[in-house]
């Protein structure tokens, strides 16, 4: 006697028994669904990859009845909830702004009996993100026909034949390609430029930069493409900017440019992906939607770009790329404000960024990316604003850990975690583990490679440091910060002439970049070119708005240039300020060291150690302290910091 078998579908951790009209978990546990919700699921699954308009779905689910759109919305919301999709997670059902819905999870046709399933054939029509939502349509009679058993069997048989043919064609094509192309193709590279206003009177700098930032974040999770950072692209904001020229300057193979206009709760976006250097359009798209649908709109754009670049994504990679960390528009807007201020990276802007991220978290306490932004705001205050590390770095750690508790695969959170271990805990092994974990999660994230390089350099592991910094520069070749700071790594490794050439090259392109002047001054100081160093540090101090590091190095150079009264004047001013507010003790120790007052210099270094001054991490490699290295107190400091 033949065994009775049920027919159905399987996707993710679920399967559908079409005979008994049940949704089951992989362990056989049924998931309760009302008939209308089950019908909604069946329509989406059987048309996997196709956009089904709201009108089509309502006509098929409620035939010959007039219902409100809210009924369909509730069905979709119920399905997302029972499938375990969290807020902003479109891994199963993707909302196409202004179009409808489509099922994006891979689906298999199955037959099963007594809780054991046999996969018969892969049946989903693969999601084709390159097809325009304006070109995909399904009319009501087709949907009605698909709901009949006969139509389902015919459709499955036809798809099985088509799939076999497709597999043969794909296999043959792949064999021919491999025969003609022995070397693998290079990893695609992409720049997402800041969006521009559709009209001159619709300029919204936060939204324009924020849209690019969000797309960069999404696409950067994909290990199969190198995406330039927001820091790299944020300078290409001019309305007349040639996107292909920007792509050439950024050293990428393709560039995404977009135009955006928001009016009330409505948003319109025109976007196109262009090849570099030829300028051929790889994809173009126009989107009109409510601003509340912006998350689904961003998912649609990332899918189009991924498909146009022929990126192969497994299920986990697709989920990461399409993940939205909030579904609350108000929280998202505050997050964009925070990112905008964070990128400007001045003391006042860092305060504004922290305030914006905190407001986002008040609205959505589970917004992991906002916690990362908050952590970065606090972390950067320690180095940019000379804030008390005993206050801001524990706050940075707490915020980053909150982000990781929400999503432990969030690579961005390992940047502040790594730096807190590095700058504050002086736990070199923990810092290295954090940076390496972040790189494992997101291999093409330049900030992680650069943070790791800085750690390795300060520990004297020069060859490894240069490899990591080189990787960071490959990922973000236009960053003057990476190039300028790498020059110090090169000098620490003993290649002083090469370091000077590198920093002079930065200054030719970015003559007002204060960190480059600071680095050049440090190189001049080490070469006993104190007069040149004084000029370098004066420029760095003026361009930075009075960085304590630049001021203290200026005092050091003045003292070594035998201009001790001027150095003493700067020192006195810092001593007065240190009585009124936190000031890095290394700044005062630096000038004392330049003046040759080694006992005072060591006393202030001991204070710096007690205060967890972040610049104590340079103790091993920074030549300003060379005259102190033979003193037992300096040796004790090195030992207490566990510096090799």
C-alpha cells in the first residue's frame, strides 16, 4: 500500500502543508494562522520574488468583497511577527514602496509524511533585484488561477522543467567562463555619493548625507564588495559634481548617485549606478513613496545595486544587508542628525552628536546603531576634545556593549570596544581580540583595520602594523587621516624618509589638514629641525582650534629651539587651565620634558598614568620621551602598563 504524502513548501525554519493548510516549524510544531492570513502567505510564497500589488492581494484574499487596505496591512504584520521578523527586518516579506509586497526568502517545494520531508525541487523564482518594480505586475485573474490545485500542480511541473534547463545552462556557462578566465575577478568597489536635492529649494543636507550613510552601512556588510566610507565621499556634495570623476578620484569601479526630495510625508528619489571610468548606466531607478516607507525603499536600492554588481549573497549575507535597526522614523531622523554631527568631528559637533543619538535612543531603546554612534561620540571626545577619559571612555564602552547585546554581529561596535581596551584599559590582548573580531565580521571596514594598525604600531609590531594600515588605505585611499597617521607608523618602523614623503604628499592635497602638520612637526622634532617644527606646530594649533596636543608639542619644540621663555609661557597657561578643568597630563609633561625638567616631566607622567591619559599608550614609541627612558620611574611606568 502506497504511503499518503502531503505536498507543500519549505523556507527558512518553516514549512507549509498545503493539504492541511498549516504553517509548521521545522520541528513539526504548528503555527496558528487564520484562514485569511494563511491565504496571504500562500500567495506570497507561490509568487516568490514577484511584487504583488496591494489591490491584487486584496482581490485574491477577499474575492467579491470590498475591504480596507488596513486588513491586508494587519495580515502582513501578523505574518512577520509569527515568522520572527523583528522591527525593520524584511528578510521574509519585503515592502516595495508604492508597489506592494514580495516574498524574498528562498523557497523549496516539498513532499512529506509523518513529520519527515523530502525536498523534491527548488521552486522559487529567484528574487531579481534588477527588475524594476514598475515593470513587474500581476493581474487579478492570474492570482485567482494560482489558488486552484490544478494550477499549482501545472505551475510546479513547468517550473521543475525550467529549473533543470536553467541548471544545465548555468553549469555550461560556468565551465566555459572558467576555461577562459583562470584568474578570479577582483573584488568590486563602490562609492555611494551624498545624495543631491532634486530642486535647489529642497536642500536637506542631513537627509542627503544620511541617505548615503545608510546605504553605505547596508552595502558594507557584504564581504563581496568594497564600499568607500562616508568620510571618503562626504566631500563630493556639490550640485554640479561629476559622479564619474568622483568615482575616479575615489578609485572605485562603480558609483551610485542619487537625488532626493522630501515634501511632508512624501519622498521622491532618483538613483543610478554608473560604471567607472566609462560612465555607462548599470542601473537606474525612480521611487515615490511615503517617508515612513524609507526603510523598504533603502532595501530596494541595495538589492538593485547588489544585483547590478552581480554580488552573490547567501541567506545570512542578504539578511545583514537588508537589516534595518529601527522601524521608527522619528528615531531614524535623530540618528541621521547624530551621524551628521559626528562626521564633522569638532568638540562642539561631538556634543551635538551625542545629544542626537541619546534622543534617538529615547524614542527607540533597542536601536543598536544609535548605541554605536553614541559610543563613537564619547570615544572621539577622548582624543579630539581632550575630555576626561575616566568619564567618556566608560560611557563609550557601555554604549557599545548595549549595541552588541542587541546584535553581537554588529562589526561597527567593535571599533569603540577595541579603542576602549586600547586607550583606557591598556589591555592589549583584549583590544587585539576586539579589532580582529570586527574584521572577521566585516573584512572591508577600514576603521577596524586602522584601529588594529594603531594598536600594533604602539606595541612595536611594526610589520603587522604596516600591513593593517596598508589594508585600511586600500579600502579608503582618499582618507588624509589614514595617510597622515600611517606616516607616523612608517616612521616608528624606522623608515623616516618615506614617512616624510608621505606626509608632504598629504599636505600638497590638503594644506589645511592640521593632523598632517602635527605629524610633520613630530618628524621635524625627531630630526632636530626645531625651527621647522615650531612652524609646523603653530599651523597645527591654529588649524585645529587649539588642540592641546598641538600646543604642548609647540611648547616642546620652542624649548628645544632655545626659546624657553615662550615655552614657559605656554606651560604656565596650561598649568592654570589644569586647575580649572581636565587637561591631559601628558601635555604638561611634554613641555617639562622639552625644558629638560625631567623630574617634573616624570611626575606629570605618573599623573597621566593614574588618570588613564590616552596618550600614555604612545609611551613605548614616542621619541619625545627618549631622555627619560633610563630613569627607573619611567621603566616602572612601562612595566605597569604592560608595554613590551
